């Protein structure tokens, strides 16, 4: 017998894993640099297109794994360029509002450049499993979806280990906690900015490949991941990495269960209801620490 | 969006060869950016072919045609802004193009208020032509015409006991649902549930999981290319089998590239020009299209875009020499449009008193596989059928991957 409830939980966890991955990048950049990057989902779009072109060139497993690596590297590099060229000059000179406006401008620019260069035709990534489905009695899904979920989990765990064990990772966390104190401790703050933005963008790129594998790839695809990443980031507490990880899954499951048992039409509204409730009741998010 | 709109305005105002007489301006609206940009570009490719042919033969009454594009992004507010700009700033004589019912309901009203003839190319909501607006025409069949064939097929062949709706949340989806709901009542099919999704949605697993519990014989799914393709793929991932029925606009080249064999058994109504190659006019269109765009196959939107501009050019020709008084000339073109009697790539084009074309008849098609390659085949009515209807089989029994 199949269970609607379990099926929806599985659907929610799979989508949630990708939300988490993309949101972690966003929240890292916010935590360290206090930048709300509205173009974050468009970095995912660029990652997805890198996968499209690589998979056209090298099909199958090699291409898929390769495209994850290439998307992380390519979008990470793009992140360094954008951080150095666009955001860093603004960090000291302008106000928060300027940063928000610039990132919205970046989002419009990237979307339109993508349509100009890649065309509007929607594309999908070919499934190296050849579309094998997995029917486990209570729930059904595809091998590819399970792999995307597993991949997201692996990347998140590697990131957690890196941030807590590696020297650079600890320095990033220190900067997020207190920029001035970190600087006084001899941390090269500009290097931290570059690494954080590169890492955050690379995560967006990886998330984009997974998102593109689950769904479809087209120039405006970045808008939904950006929106969801902001919901997740607010839910988890702005700048809180572990909060973003858990909140991604919470949002994924809340959307599918809300869609099933409350109203299908309001599935997207659930995220916004969550934002409003969180900001009203617990402004620092479910996992947030209070500002000192 | 703004950047692209600018690029569209600067780059795509396609003027005719220099030195010729002053061009006649025609405004074309469409969702050239956003999730429907691909389909809109198909419409545009059809129009550019028509423009080549018209201007290649010396234009209209010695004057070349000039197309000025306005981007609607499939949003009524943007559409109204684009239409107003075309009508008042560019002073176009007539408005063509289309796509997205909700947008065209709004833009046609704007044009009508400005007493400018508007010829809607794509968008099938009946509302567009049933409000008694005197300057509104439509070269595409409306949804009752599109769905008539499917209604007959449901009553005579499929006779479903249970159905469900999974529709785009727009006039396109909701109008289609009204028509099918009425037909289901007539033939005694029970409507189990109705779900809606938003244009641009990508994750449909929640709705499909719920549909799977309901087990409808037929699931009506009005959706455009990207959404329809994702729904088919996710249905497979969730092991859900049903007879999908859409309007047919989703069956584009991009759709088949996205779905592969997964789209097998899906049905819709179609005006695919490549399925009507027995018709010499349609065949000539397909040939000319493939000559201009090597390697691509004209779909329904290319054909509808082509016919749309051809109808406009023909009316301009019959309207005769223009006086230069914009209001008078627009009235003249409106009167000429009423008397349209053409044979084009979709079939005969004549307008009823409401401005709705009543001479184009779509057929019922089903996606079937030949050597694992999906394509649509006409299955109804029997007189036009190229294949027999096939019942959807469980995913485990399907061979092609």
C-alpha cells in the first residue's frame, strides 16, 4: 500500500535538500559580508548551464560528475570576480540599500545575458541512470532524485567539516561572528571575503546543477531558488549555516505537506507565511542567535 | 527584462530596405522574455518568414511592412504597457501577435479603446472575442473550437468514468476547465479533484502524488511546453499512469527534447503544420520555413505567427492607399479585416461577426513512439486519423528509455 503522507515527506526532503544547498551559500555570504545577494539563484542558473554544455560534450556519468566539479569551479570563479569587482567596493563606501539594488541589477543583467547567449529554449540534463525509477512499496521516486538528495547531503557534510575543522573555515566563522575582532586577531579580512563569496557561489552553482537535474534549465530559472533561499535563510536565522541546512528541509516538507493537506493553490504562499510568522514571533529565526 | 526590452526595441525594429517608401508600422506583442520566451520566438520566426515574403514581393501597395515588437512577459500589466506604447508612441496601424490569454484580454481592450484593429495570433480564451469589441479579431481557434474534437472523442471513444484537472492557473487553464467540466457532466464522468499550478512552477511532485492516490482515468492538463514536460517527467518518477489530455500547444520541438519517450500516450488538439502536408498551402509554408531556418521544424506557433502577419498584410493591401490620417486608416484596415477570405498554413481564414476565425479545425492527436522517437499522430476524427488510439500502459511495461 502506498502512503500519501510518506510520499509527500520524501518529495519534500528531496526538494528541501537542494533548497538547503543553495540557501547555505546565501546565508554564508550574508553572515560574513552582510550582503543580501538577490542574484544568488542566478549563480545557480550559470552552474546549470555549465552542466548543459559539459553534458552535451561528455554524456553519461563522467559528464554529470564532471559538471558538478566544473559548475563549482566555474561559478566559484565567477563569484570571486563579482565579489572583487562589484561588492567589495560597496562594502565600505555605500549603504545596505546600495548593495541590495546592485544585487537586483546583477540579477536582471545575468538573466538577460543568459537569454541573449543561451537562448530561451528550456533544456533538461540527461539522466545518467536512464530514467530508472525506484518503487519502494510505500513510496516511489527515481534513482536520479535519490542521487541528487545524496549529493546534496555529501556536499553539506563536507562543508560542515570544512567550516569547523579547517583553518580557513574557522576563520570564516570567526569573521561572521565579529568582523572587527577577527581583524584584530590577524585574519586577512579581504581574503576571507573572497573565499566566502567563492564558496557561497560555488554552492549555488552545485545547487543549480542538482536543481537543473530535477527540473529544467532556462534563463529565468534562478528566480525561484533565490526566493526559496531567502525564505530558508530567514527561517534559519540570517547568517546561520546550520540553521539554513535544517530550514531547507523544513521548507521543502512544509510546502509539500501544506500543499497536500491545506491547499494546493497556496503551496508557494507557505514560504511567505513562514517568513511573516518568523519575523513577527522569532525575528532571529528558528536557529538564530540574538544580536549583541 | 529592461535590458532585453531595450535590445528588442533597438535591434529588432526590422526596417525594410533603405530607399523604399516609408514603411507601414505593425505592432507585435508577445512574451519575448520569461518562461514562454521560447514559444514566443517560434511565433516570431513564423512572422519573420511572412515578413520576408511580403517585403520580398514589394511590400504592401508599394510600401514595406515594419514590425515593432513589444514584450508582454506574459503579464497583463506589462502587456498593457507594451500595447499602449505601440499604439500611442509608435503609432502602429494595427496590432498583431499574442500569446497568453490573460494578457490578450487586456491588450485587445486597450487597442479597441484606441480604435485600433488588433489581430490576436495565439491565445484561446473565448473572452477575447466574445465581449462585442469591434476592433478585435483572432486568427487562432478559441478553446471551444480547440476542445470540440477532444469532447467528441471522450464521448465516443474513451468514455472515462473518473477525471481530474491539473491546470495552469490562468484564463487559458480555467476556461479550458469550464468546457471540459461541462462535457464530463454530459457523459457522466466524475470529477475527482482539481489542482492548479502557476506559470513558471517547476516542482509538481506534490500534486502528482495526490493525483496518484485518486487514480483518474483521464487527467486534463492545460500547460505550456516547459511545465507540461516537467509534469510528464515527474509523473514517471512517481510511477503515476493516466491518460494526459492537454490543449496541444505544449507539443513543441523543445517539449519532445525535454521529455523523450516519457511523453508517450499524452494527448491534445493540434494544428501542427507538418501533420497536414497533404494541403499544398501548408506544405509550401513548411518548405519555406525549413529553407529559412535549416534544421528546425515549424510548430503550431510558427504557423500561427505566419498566418497572423499574412492576414494583416492582406487586409492592409485591400484597405488600399492610406490617407495618412491614423484614425481613418485604422478604421479602413478594420473594415478590410472583416472581409478576410484567405487560405493559409492553418487552413481557411474567415472571421465571424465577433472577429473570431471559424474556419480552422484542429484534430485530436496522441504522442506515439516510432523507434522510441516521440511524435504526435492524428487519432481522431477517423477521416483524418494517421494512427489508432493507444491506452497508456504501466511504466514497467514501457520499453523505450
